C-alpha cells in the first residue's frame, strides 16, 4: 500500500471514529477563511472530494493521540475543563464593581495548533518588530530623528495623549524601554500570518495564558506529549531574571506587579501571574515614594521596590504628574523614575506605540532603522490624518475595519471599532461623515477573514465540532541581556458569533495555543506543561526571602477574619432563634426579649421591626426575609458578601480551595435565600436547612484559615480579627442574657451554651447542672475552652504580642490593653446585688467589649493603609 493510500485509510478511520462517537462530520471553515483543521483555504467543496480531503497533519496527529475511545470522551473532557476553571476561580470582570458578577473565563476544549515552520516565521517576525518598536520609542524620547526626517507624523507621537513630554530625555533604568510586548496576529485566507495590533503599555494575557495551558493540557495529556508541545516556564523565568539584572537592586532586586485592584477586569490573571512569578502584587496605595525612592508599605515599615511590572495604564500611575483624580497610582512615582531608582516594565510613555495608525509607518521605519524589510507584515493600514490616505480609503470602508487612532483616550476621540462588512449603506455613510469631520482620530485597516479553528460545543441539542474565527496573541519577553524571546505559545481569542472582533468583553472565548516541535523537550527538569512556580527565589546569600505583608493585605486579612467570625456568629444566632421559636418548651418572655435584642444587635433584624415578645410570627418572618440581605441590614448575607469581597482582594494569598469555599458559601446561601423568599410566609424548616448548609461551608473556611495558611504576620492579624469579633459578640450576648434574666431559665441557660458552642463540653464536665458558677467557669474563665472569654483574650494577646516583638522601641504593646480574666475571680463574678444584678460580671463584660472596640481602632491606625474606613462597625 502506498503512502497516500495509507493516509487516506487513516483519514477514513478517523472520520468513522468521529462519526460513530458524535454522529457528525468534520466541519469545514466558512468560505474564504483559512481552515486550520484541513490546512488550506476553505472553498465550496462537496461530495466525494470533501470526504477525501485530508486533515492537516498536526490535527491528524492530535486526533490520533485521542485513541478510539477519545471521541466519546470529549463531552466529559469539556465538563472537566469547565469544572476546573470554575474551581480555580478563573474569572474575567466586565467593568463591574459587583464581586458577584464576575464572568467565568471562557476557554475552549481544543487548542490552536501551530506548526514548527509557522512558529519560526512568527518568531522571527515578532522579534524584528520588537527591535523596531524599542528603537522608535528610544528615538521619540531622545533625539527625535525620525520626526525630523518625516518618517513618523508628529500627531502620532507628540500629539498622542499617551506620549509623556515630562519624560523626554529621561533614560530608562537598564537602558531599555520595553520588556513585554504583545502582538495580535491573524492568519489570512492564503495561510499567511498578519499583524493586527500591538500592545506595549500594560499588555494583558500572560496569566490567562498560563491557566489555559494547565487546563487544556491536563485534558489532552497524551496528545500534548505526542506532539512535543514546547514549554513555557523557561521564558517566564528568564523574564524575571532579566528584570532583576537591569533593576537597581541587581540579583536581590525586589520586583512587584502593580494592579488596579480586584475590580479590574483582568485582576484574576494579575494575581495568578504575581503568584507564579514570585513577585509582590501591589496596588497604588501599597506604595509610597520617599527621597525619590519607591517603597512598599509593610506591617513593619518601608521596604524598597526596585522594579515594577505595570498593569495600570500610564495616565493613572502618578496623580501628581498625570491624572490628578487617579486613586490607582503612587504620588511621586514619575520622579522616582526620572531619578533612575525604579525600573518600569514597560517604561512610562509607551502607549503611543499601540496606535493602529503607527502600523502603516513601520515598514519604512524598519528599512530606515534596521535596513531590513519586515518579515511579518501588518494588515494594510491607512491613517486618515493624511489627506491622500483618507481619500484612498473612504471608498473601501465596506471592506475595512475602522479603528480609533487614539484608543482609550479621554482627551481625544475614541469609539468602538466599526466592521465594514457588517454595516449597511446608511451606517457606512455615517462613518464617512465622521471621518471627514475628524480625520486624524480615525484609522482604517483592511478587513481580513481570519482563519477558523475547530471548537467543541456541548448542548441539549447534542455535541458537535464547529469552526470559529480566531486571533492569536503572542508575547515577546526581554531577558535583560539585550535579547528577546517569544513565548512559545500564546492565547487564541475566538470571535463571538457575528461580532467580527475578537473581544473578551464582547463575549468572546479563548483557546490555548500549542507550538509543536519535532522532538521532545531537552530540558529534563521541565516535563510538565509549566515548571513549578518561580516564587521560591532566594534572597541574599541564598536564603529564602521573607514573605512581605503589605498594609493593604494586612487590612484585608484582618477583615477576612472578622467577617468569617461575624458570619458564623450571625448564622448560629439565627439558627438558635428559629429553633427556640419552634422548640418543645415554650420560650419565656425573658428569653424572647433577649433573642430579640440579640437579633437587632447582630443585624438579623432592623430597628423598629416587630419584636418576638409581642409579634412572634412577624418577627420570624422578618428574620428569615433578612437572612440573605446585603443592603437593608447587616445580616448573614451581608457578612458573606463582605467576606467574599475581602477574599477577592487576597487572591494571590489564598489557595484555590480556600477561595472556592468562600465563593461557594456566599453563592449557595444567596441562592437558598432567594428560594426561601419565594414563599409567603417562608418556612422556618427551610431556613434552618439553609443555615445548616452554610455552617458546613463556614467550617471549611475556618479549617482552611487555621490549617492551610502560612503563619506570617498577615495570618496573625486574620486570627486577631476573628478573636476581636468573637469577643465583642460573646460579651454582648452574655451581658444581655444576664440583664434580661433569660440565663436563669432552663432554655435560656442552654442558649448561652449554644451561643458559646460549648454545650457538649459543658455537659461532659457538669452533666445537666444549671448552676451559674459552673456556667461562668466554663464560658468566661476556662482556658481550655476555645470559645471562653479567657481563651479568646489569651489568644488575641498572643497574636498581638508576637507582632509587637518586631516593632520599634517605645511603641505601645497592644497586647497589654486586654486584661485576662482569672479563675480566682469566680466568686466575685457570681455575686449578685439585692435586685439580682451581677454587677462585677457586667463590669467585666462591658470592659472587655469596650476594650475590643478600642483595640480594633488601634490596630487599624497602626497597621493598615486605610483604603476604606478604618472602622467597619456592624451597622456600617
């Protein structure tokens, strides 16, 4: 049998396996698009010729690696992939300030396959273009020869809002402006690759690319190894080492990644990337400039920052010299850059390079600067600021894409790109008028039917393979020695429906991009899709670096602990109250008064709502209705919402499992409460079931905090937050219990033990005793009971005392503020006056409660960055 016969027979076998498993045929790309699956331009092919068309060799090898059973498992693999992304918390925010509205990251099951020959061409072309861009930027902030020679219009450089005149003549640290460059590429109908756009200011995707690789390669481990897919880790490692090589601190340089915060649309990938690279994730308020040096604000003073990977656009990095309304940047940062004390990756002022208009001038610039023709062409581009270019392109708008010359600018015209082939005559005429009115603000680019790659679609109507148009984003990373590496792989963005533009904000999806090699990787230490996290970089003399805790992280950890405890206390109180209202023993007036007061104090009900003593049914209805409330009262749902918000700000510090527990607790309880309130009146039994499920989720969160977190100063503040919250809640509950005399009832005595979560241990020690001395010994003075006030105070003082050991001399030791109760006080605490009031006990409880509130304020003033109000009271 000849080689061609063998290939045909193998193709027929693949087709039969696919049809047998899915009942479908291999799909074809739309006409005039390049077909990645078949490796050719799609044409109207039918009948026998279509059935005999061979798959592209790369895809044939990919499907062969699935094996005969692989086809029937595609749905299972897609389900596992979606679950993995969901469990890892991979998200994309669509400019929302609501943590509940994060969009799950959309990732397709199949990768985009890139052959070795194609990649060699892409790699060479991207590296050449990076050299041109670096030289253009150096000239724009230096001699400006290109402007004088007329090779670049001044409107695209000095007239661009992202050109920073304040940095003209300022040499970048290390002598290099660019360190990360992203380029969007598209394959045209003839199979050739074209540059669509370039990103230099704060290019995104490096974190998502890592997550895509781990997720997809785990679903196709056999194919990943069989195709010898090139690994990514070495390029990331060289990038970080390169930054350190150029930064002022050298090999011991402290590198940080500047983020806009948890509400930024790509915050997940920024926190993921920071954790993978082993750099500190910081927001603007984590940093300060002193003496033209950049410092990180930590719990124990300022620590110098030598290099900053910037994921905030330049306009927002310094309110003193850029946008004065910015809360994302650092006052004085530009001056620190001028002084040469901090390396910026990328250097400030690179935004003008992102203009699509510049693409049309790069071929001439390459010839002038390098003496070379560009190896990787860009789509034909016309800047309408040139009269001749505008007149040439206006008749071609129906076959073009109209883009803003100054994208994302607030001072120049910006708009959503218009896709000519998707417009009607009236829309095109409107665009012509707009371009003639402000020609320089419009750039026109030839429309390219981009290549289509296979995707897997599962749904109620059956599973199938489909074709989607794609754009490939690749990254060039500097290694600090003057050389660049193109990350061997990338992130394909798939066009959503008829949008015409690959945009995650418009509902598009992504795919991993595999660069295939002809032989297995030679790095024997790197067999996984990614090497181990780079975080364990040594410090001076090879010692491991101390993990720094920023003031902002410390504040978030403190409130993470407080809201965890607050949610537990509120849920426990709600459960106890509902059980008391439906218990076998009729609740006494004293206990109903007590529970009503506690419910209002803890935010389960609002002031002025029905009280249980007079309107039991109405009180119960209000309590259940408020359980999931996040607006009216600070009930359970409110605490869970803020717990999730605090966790979202700590993604780089929390394990995936820990974050999933938090997310699941908030989402499941929200859904349970929505279901509860569909009935009028809601059933108490359903509310109790929802509270029980929440209790299990909160126990998992507590376990993750106690057993899975690094015991650094941040964790100690988390623990301190929990103990402060517990101390305030328990002292208030016990004080009100004695004030209303509810503690003297059999049921009320039991409620005290339940609130302190101490019923089992108490009955084991005292059987069924209802003696007040026994109760106070157990819940106030016993140092073996983790819910007793003595244990809480002791633990809190221990956490604060440890923090004090690293503070400067003369600073108040906060651990001395709370007096620890002593067992010798028991007789005094049991004394009651003539009317039955336990005056010494109440004095102790009030003193502890007041001290807890004052201590919370003192902790905030000493350690936190005050990004929000320092005091977040229950009624806030």
